[in-house]
C-alpha cells in the first residue's frame, strides 16, 4: 500500500485526499492504479472501468463522513461490497469514488428469542447462517455466491438463490436497514418489529442497486432449520422433459424448498471439475429438495418421484444422508465456477419467464446460440422460472464479444415477450439499461426516477445505472479508465 507521502495518481485532487485522510486511516484510502485494478469490474466482466479513488470505511460514522465530503464537493460515488454482482452494478460510470464496505463485517447482535440478527453490510451471507446454525436457525436467502457475497450487496440486488421458491428473496427477510444518504445523513428504515405501519421505505431501498445511498447495517429475519430434508437428483434425456416435470410438480400443489436445473453442457463441466458423480450422458438433471417435518416427508418425496418419472426421468437418486445432500448441492453451487473450464470468458445472464414457458425459452436460447454461433449453457432456478443462461466467449475476439452481447439482449427480449421479466435477482446495473423500455413505459421509468430522487436528489449515488437516461447507457466491451477527480 502506497503511503500518503508518495506521488499520487495523475489528476487526483489532493484536497479531497487530505479531507478523507482526516476521517479514514491511511490503509483505507487507495489511489494507485496498480491497486485499483482489482476493482475494475464485478462478475459482469465484459465491461471494465477503474475508479479514480477507493475508500474502505470501517464504521457507519466513517461512511457518513466520507459522503459528507463528497457531497460538499459534488463528487459522485459507487457503493461496492464483495464484487460478486453479475450486472455491472458496482462499475464506476461517472462516479470517480468507490466506497467499499467490505471492512464492515461484524455481526452486531443475535436475538434468537425474537428470531433476528443485526449485521453490518460487509458480513458474508453464509456467515449469518453459520453464526446461528448451532442453535438450529438459518438465514434463508442463499445465492450461489453465498460463501463470498455480502449482506449489503444482497440488499442492493434483492438477491435470491435456489431456495427462493419456498422461502422468498432478500426483501422477505429484512426487517430494518441503516442507510447513509448521499449527503451523509444516517437514517433508520423499518425496525425490529415483524409488522410495520406506513410506507415500506426499507422495501424501496431493497433492490434499488445502490442508487439511493449506502446500506451499512441490516436487521434480518431468522428461520428455524427444517427438521429434515429429502434431496432428489433426477436424470432426464433432454431439457424439455425436465422443464415439463417442474410444471408437473408445482401443478400437483407441492412446493419444494428448491427445484434447480442443469443442462448437458453444465453437467459435463461440473463433473469434469469436481467428480461428484453426475451422469455426463444426461440431457438435463433436476435437483428437487423437500424440507419440513420428518413425518410425511417420505410420502411427499415419493409423490414427487412419481411425477418426475411420468415426465421422463430415467433415474432418480435420493441423498441417503447429509454428506450426499451436500455433494449434490456442491455441484449446483459451483456450477458457475466450473464453466471457467469451457472458455476463456463467460457472461451469466438473468431473466424470468412463467414456469410453463420454460420449454419455450430454452428452445429460444438454443436458437439464439445457433444464430450467433455461440455456446450457451443453462443452470437455473427452475421452480420459479428464473433462468441463468451462461454465454461462453473469448474477450480477445471483439466480434465474439459483440455477438455475446447481442445474444444476451435477444434472450432478455424473448423473456419479456413470453410474459417474463428482465431480471430475477442479478439486477439491471449497467448491463440491462437499454432493455428497460421493453418492460416499462416512459411513465413507469419517470415514476421510478422520481422515487430515487427522494433519497438522492442530485443522483450522485451509483449514477448512470438501471435507468436508460441519455448518457447513462455505456458502450460495453471497451475497457475504460474513469476520468480523474
């Protein structure tokens, strides 16, 4: 880490550095380009841009102090957590300063009697469950990146995960938030009560993608661990029969904890990477997990198994113990990482269709892959129609990058045409701004921006994201260096 006495990066405002140095310790201010390089993108790697300055506050007071300095100078900023986002949400676009809350990583209190926990924004998702698991509790939202993603980022994106089908997304498990507004004011939204009167202001912040300020603390709802689980791995000859089986299970009035699907490309990648025993000749596999009271669970699992077979499952494996259950989920949770074996780069997309249209969207994705001469794998939350097509490409080939971007846009267009949405949990960010008018009218977009300005009148918190404003949609596939302060 460079010392303050060394030469600053070209163009940095020394006065700003000095003001921030009065608030933060030396090691919490980063300006050297060699150190900023690791912050040039999140999980959406097609587009890259370095901040001019990075700050790493450790407390809400420090966040407030930093934002007050930036407010006085009219400087825009971008919030960041662990950088696991997949839509370019923490990419600096017209925001020279990045405020990273990863050092705010304390669980502040645990109240098991009232089933809640208070955690700072930089706490890793899985660490919340790990802190309460010995007492028989868990935190339900479980993104695939839960070993790295943080609570603040989950709040920003309204993250879900495989068990969203039964337990819901982040918004269903947040009771209250501490938010630092762009002018540095600290406000409390929601609280500890299960039910609240008045406007749901915390709900307005959840899923706002950092465009209203920086969340520094959250009060989260805990749930009791289910008494038992039944986890099934069903093998299908093709994705069409697997997706029909999903509709069959839901139509029978059964709501599993999770229903996940992986297609042939993903199955092979996972098996080659982790050797967990997946059938590499399968066209698709479904992971179906039931949970709840032990009494009756076997009967429900037998019923699901019958539906899966009626829809073409050639083999069904049931986890015999917790070790086998963990092994099955290991394959699903690490699927994105395994894809790295297939191509130099990949882009994980995110859209939603009604469950009954899953066969249609998968056919559309296959046609799009053929049209653009690309390989596209599919791994997704089949139970709630949240698809995650993974487009494989090589960023060294400019034309392949262009085709990958266009293919992603065509997939989103198809989702909307089938009655779906642009995103289920990854957010809009910088990736999908241009597609917002496919789903929302001009009046809709104006209403959203007006709500945003209630919190951030000058639009300095994560500017040029989500909304397709003039100058807000940026060209992708061109690495950019943020203008100096």
